[in-house]
């Protein structure tokens, strides 16, 4: 029986290899060539993991920091705090991230009328629903409170127009009643 031999791996480790597993120089070159061909073949295939798409603006899956500013209506102007959004690809989506959903964490909304201000707390956050992307255009809604968003999306940012209807009757701005607001929103990938 032939004694165990030493083979050097990565210049720093020596591993004992039984004679039956030792390869000739020609076999090692042949295996190395096959490994390179396999690596090239695998890199050329499209990814089966829909969530791993680099630099694709239609891939909005992930964490975003959102804010809606200067939503204006009759005599009332409102701005949200920064809101963390978590977006995921919707099940059943045919194209990569053509549909998405998610959640918005708890947030506040400060509204002003004349010299009076009220801060509304949305402690439950909101669901992100009806998310749709098509050739750089994005649309989605917040559910309870209802915010309707349209806009454009790039690799790491998106923004556009938002509309909502707020009931201020239970606040210090109760004389404003129920108001329709429209303004701008933006979000950046976190």
C-alpha cells in the first residue's frame, strides 16, 4: 500500500490525500478546464431568482424611505414624516416586479391651517397595495389612510404625485372637515 501524500492547497494548508484520489497533471488540467466552462455556462444563464436583479429599475423589492410633502387642499397643507416602506413582488406577477405590495411603518402627518397645526398619528402604518410598474412608471396605493400614488421609478429612487382624502373633523382643525389633498412624494432605496 502506498503511503499518504501531501498536496499543497492555497499555499498555506497541507492536506493528506490518499493515492487513489491523486490526479495526474493532465487530469488536473482537464478538470480545471471543465470547471471554467461550467462557470462560463452558469454565468450566461438568466437568473431563476426574481429578487436578484442588479440595476433593474422595475425591481422595487426591498426597503425604501418615503415622504410626501406639501399636500395641499382647501386652506390646509400637510406633510408626512419619513416612512419606511417594505416592498415585495406580488405573487402571480408574470413579469419581474410588474406587480408589488408591501407595508408602510407607523408615521405622522402634520397639517396646517392658518396659524393652527395638528399632528395625526398613524400608529398602525398602512398596507401598500395595487403596486404596478410599467416601463419606468409606477403606481401604488396606501390603504387606510388612502393615498393614491403615481410617478416614475429609477434604480434607487422614485417619486411623483400623491392624492389623499383626510377626515380632520376629530382634530383641532375640525372646521376644515374632510379635505382632499394633492402633493408630491419621493422615496429612496434604504
